[in-house]
């Protein structure tokens, strides 16, 4: 439903008489408004000026009883008042019936009154969501009115859109937008919104993006930045998707978990792990991201990729503790080894093997073997490498470590002699 401001006694649609001018029609010769009738209607005006609609209606009913000898133009003015008062009382059907009486005999009224009444009726039908009737009257009004503005095309476009007539709605909204832009004027925000919605329904993502780019430039709302990011994603423009979503994030508009994680993954894809880690870390602290095992794992990986090992380890520890299997403990063992935390690497590896579900058990055995050898526990290390060698993916590397461990064991034994 659209809010509509009606002028008193129906103006000639001047709010919409801005752009498209047509050849002038021949002026109709209409009856005159006699002075006594004018004075009667002026009495109604007193009530309408005061906003006393019931008083105005009572006065109209009294006047109507004396109107049997009024000419066509005078009766049209009477029903014009009726239409306005009924509208003000939100009696829309009565208002429409009154306006129908205004235009019942077009030859008795000026074209200006006819066109204004047609437009007012179109607006009323739009309010009542009778879009077909609104379209018919708007088209009739456009054909009669000497000047048709962009707003009128938008209104008809909205009616077609409400009826899912996208191919008919598009020319109207495009006319309005192009008219404004051609004159160096910025189209209204709701015009762009309607245009975007129509192109979206038609599946024209490239045009949707172009319109959203105008919206963020002229009406930079966070919702448009988020929508633009999503549309960039549909056409594979990941960098633009990232920048748009980051803009919304900087405006404190990205708070749901899905979008926050999406932004973090986009930063990871653009090799900006520090920003990714900061987003996830803040999201967890703000309770916008649930600290699940998976989310903590991604946070740990982001910190690690950003060379923030001291921050990476605690997050992986928490992720592993929440995990249902041993795979994260296997990864944790690798982190411990990288930081020369040998005992913890071995302990984590044992937990991983006990829990099961390790995707690369051979790699875990390599990690444990390296930890054992570094601790000079050669037999345990050799045992771990032999387990790793059972997987063809690690056999060569494991055998090299076995040779090294055996050589080191032999060397130390010789030193003790």
C-alpha cells in the first residue's frame, strides 16, 4: 500500500506534471459555476479547512438536497467535495463512487478536473490494492494529461510489479530513472529499489548489481552494501564481494554468524588471515559466532597463517576438546611440535590415536616420531616411523627418519662406550 497525499478538491496532478509534455488539447466549453453555488460550496470549505470531515459531510448532504437544478459542472464540483471528504474519512469506496460521478459527463467539466480526478481515483485503487483498475485509470490519465511526470510512470510500474507483470513494469520504471539521470538528477531511492526488484525477478544479476552500485553511492545504507556483496558472490566477483561486505562490517551492520564467517573466509581466500582471525575472534567474544569445534579450528588456522602461533594454540586446544574424534588432536600435536612442546605433542598424538577418526594417521605417526627422536627416545620414534611407513604416502619420508634415528641411536651408544 502506498501513502498518498491528496490536495483539496483534487488538484490537476501537478506533483506529477514535471517532465513529459504533450501537445495541448482543445479547451472544452463548460458551464459556469454560478455565484450562489460557489457560496454554498465555500461553506463546505470552512469545515474541510478545519478538518471537520463529519461536519463537511453533513453540510454536503444539506446542499445536495438543493442541487436539483444545478448544471453538470456544478454537480461535478459537489461530488468532487464528496470524494475528498469521504477519502479523509477513509471511506474509500464511497470516495470512488463520488469521483465516478465527477467524470460521468466529461463534456461538462474542464479537462484539468477530469485528469486530476482520474489520477486521484488511480491512487485510491492502488491503496485498495486493485492494481488492474489503477493501471487502467493511470493509462487513461496519461493519455489525457498534457504533462506526465516520472512519478506517474513509477506508480504504474509499481502496479504492474504487484501483479507480477515484470515485462510491463520495467519500461515504466526505466523511463522514470532514465529521465532523471538524463537531466543530472538523482532518482528517488524507492525507484532504484523497484527497478532492482524487477531485474532480480527477471534473473538479470548484472543489472541488479549496477542498480545496487548506484544505491550504495547515492543512498549508502548498510543493507545495500550487504545485498551488493551477495550479488557479487553470485557472479564470482570475490574481491568485490569482500570489499562490499567489509564496508558493511565497518558500519557495524554484519552481526549474524553466517555473514561474519563468510567475511572471514573471503579474507582467508585473499590471503589476509590476520583480518579473518580478528573477525572470528571478535564474533566469538561478542557472542555472534558460536564457539564450536569447527569455528575454533578455523580461528586457530587463521592465527597460525598470520604467524600468531601463541594465539593459535589455545584456540586449537579448545577446538580439539570439543571435537568428537581425534583428528583435531592430531593437528594439535603438529602445532605442539612446531613450538618444541615435545611432551605435549606426544600426549596429543596418543589422545588422537585413542579417539580415532584421524584422517592422516601416517602424518601423525611422523609427528610423534619426530618428537620422540628429538627427545632421544629413539626406539619409540622408530616404532612411530614404522607405523607411518605402512602408508605409501609416507613410506619414503618415514624410512629416511628411521635411518636417521637408528644412526643417532648407534652414535650415542658409541659415545657411551
